C-alpha cells in the first residue's frame, strides 16, 4: 500500500497525496526514474516538490532553482513582509499617482481584477485592510471594533484600482489601500516552481504548497499523481476521493476545521467584501483546474460566493471542477458539485485508475510513456 502524506490540515482543508515511491527523502526506483522529494517552508507553508529523474544532484539543483523562484515571488507579493515589493508599493503610493510594478505583481493585479469583475467583487485583492483586522482579531480572540471595520472598508475596493497595461502601472484612487494576494499567490508560486522544473528538464513533477497542488506528467507507468480530494471527517460528508491527476491543479479553501470563534460564532480568514466580515458559514471548497493560479483563486472566490452562486459561476469556467461541502445551521452536511466535477471527478463512484486531465477542451489526455 502506498503511504499517505497529509498536506493541508494546516491550511484548513482535507486534501492528501498518495505518493508511491520515494517517501521522506529516500529515493526508490520507479521504472527508469527515481523519485526525489524536497520540502522547505516558504510562503508560510511547507512547500514540497516531487521530481522523477535519474540523478539526485541534478534534481536537487532544479528544486533549488524552483525554490529560489518561490522565494523571489514571496519578496514581490507577500503582504507579511514589510520590505516586499507589494508592501513598499502600498506604503509609498500617493492617491491618483501611477506607480510602476514588476512583472509578477502586474500579473497578480491583472488576474485579480479580472476575477473581481467576474465575481461581482466577491474576490477582491484590495481587501488587505480588512484581512489585517481579521488577522489581529484571530491573534487577540476578539472581534474588530465597528469603527475600525468602517475605516478599513473605506480603504478597500477593486474599483479604486486603475491599471495601465501600456505603462504597466497601478494607481490607487483611495488613501491607505493595501493589496492582498493571499487568495491566489500560492497557486501562482506552485505554477512558477513547476515551470522552472520543466525548464530544467523535468516533466514528471508535482509541486504542493499546502492546500494548493500542481502536477505535470505522471510518474512512469502511472495514470497520474494520486491525489485525495474533497472529503471531510464530518458525519454525512462524502469520503475523500483518490483521483489520478496530471497536468492540472487542485486547491482547497474554506475553514471547516480552523477558524476564529468568538461569542459562539466562527469567523473565517476569508472576508465577505459586501459586509467586511469574515465568512461565518462553514464550508470546504475543492477546485480542480488547469493551473494552480486558477484553482487557488477560484477556490477562494467560490468560498465567498457560497454554494449556489459559486457552483453556477464555476459552470461558466472551462475545465474547472468544483465541490462544496457545507455544514448547515442544524449541523447537517450539504454537498454541491458543478457539472465538470460530476463529469470528471465522479458521480457515485470514485474515479480510480482512470486518467483525469482538465485540459481546455476537458479531454482525457493520452497516457504518458
Ligand atoms: P485561500 O486560503 O486560498 O482561500 O485564501 C485565503 C486568503 O485570501 C486570506 O488569508 C486573505 O489573504 C485572502 N482573502 C480573504 N478574503 C478574500 C476575498 N474576498 N477575495 C480575495 N482574497 C481574499
Ligand atoms: Mg485560494
């Protein structure tokens, strides 16, 4: 039996990996290739890379380059680091004055604003002031004061951002705005790490940033990387499914397990922009998509939209499969899936042994040699 490696408890999701072959850094032969694993704390989570290759030193050098890329992304995108590009941008920006931004920050802004438009503002990368208040509330165990919430809301709003694609600049239209890419940056970092591994010559790779996992071609002789998705320990919840994944990504969002509890109510670290309040419905959202940037951001967006609106919206996105597990007021578990989930991940039976690939056309990819 392959050994189970849990990845995302810390991220609040239930999503695991079954990695036959090398576990815990000890390589084991698998066909012509050996499996090498590398793990490092990055972006506040254990960042993990699995590489099928011939030579440990060559794989280690590729992983090193990929970790360096993630580190560089953190220096650009982290709102925890006061010296990051995004922190310096927000602290130094003057209202109405355009600021130039680097390529990664630019990509996040473009994708973030596209998602804000597509979700009617449910996904909003300008919620930094509110997210910070809720982070402090978590630390202190008390709700943010009303006047602080009201003040923070004045500093949020994706419509108060202006992008100039020709000059690659961003202009803030309100004072004190703070960008927060926490809902999408880990997926993007996993995509970028995988790109570096590919450019180093490795095609059979997996990159996992806690609850955001990206896979390329599968290990030799296998249909895919076996990933366990979409279950919870709650009574009445569906069991997690083990699905073979290749050339796709999976993310979980929501706080079924970890959230701030004050006065008998539980508040998520995901904020509803309409109210400024951390989400109070308990849900676990699992998203499969073509890349990690999409799976990560869509999972956060669906968490905010809620089951009905979220699933309806997900049906408009090509190659995106979504499952929502929600704990209702009375404690009953409700499960909803979009059309692509039913078609790709499974109806009543778990998909085991069958390749699943979420390409643009939704076609099953041919087996890899
Ligand atoms: P995830 O764990 O990927 O669902 O991302 C959660 C993170 O996204 C939070 O910790 C915030 O940094 C950020 N966030 C919170 N609320 C929103 C929102 N409504 N839209 C976009 N990002 C958000
Ligand atoms: Mg996310």
